[in-house]
C-alpha cells in the first residue's frame, strides 16, 4: 500500500432529473471532470432524500419523472480540484457542492496469484 496523502473531495448533490442542454447533468459533470484530467468521478444514486427546499425526493413507482437524489464524488489533489470548481459553477444551479480535505490511501490491484483461495 502507498502512504496516506492529503487530497480534496468534492461531493455534488443534485437530482436525477436535472439536465444541462437536454442531457443528464450528472453525465455533464462526469464528462467535465474527465476532460479536466481529474483522477475519477463516481455517481451514486440515492433512494430518497431532501434538501433546502424540504421537498422529499425519491423513487415513485407510478411517477413518470424520477427525481431521486444523486451524489457525484470526485477525489484528487487539491490544486486540480480547485481548478475544476469554476466548471461546476457553470452547471450546478440548485445543487449543493461540498469541498473537504480527506486522507487517501491507494491500494494496488492484487494479482490473481495473490488472491486468497
């Protein structure tokens, strides 16, 4: 394992139904992060939640519009994350962006020969 290093984590909270130029906003954010050369981005789909509006968002079986909460998590070096923040300001209107310092420990991929039986 590599030593623990400091990094910044962005967590962006939006809704699944949010769009940017008729495309899913989550996809736009992930593509911008990729273009910016960030280490990675993961979109996590929530079951239910609410934010500043106090409106509960979640999966509704009979609803045509699904507005489940999404969290997009990006972790990278502080300088790279801070350079990416202006790209978020352009697209995240009603969402919430959390920026926090984290400790990162990279675990190398295990070879098949090393895997426990």
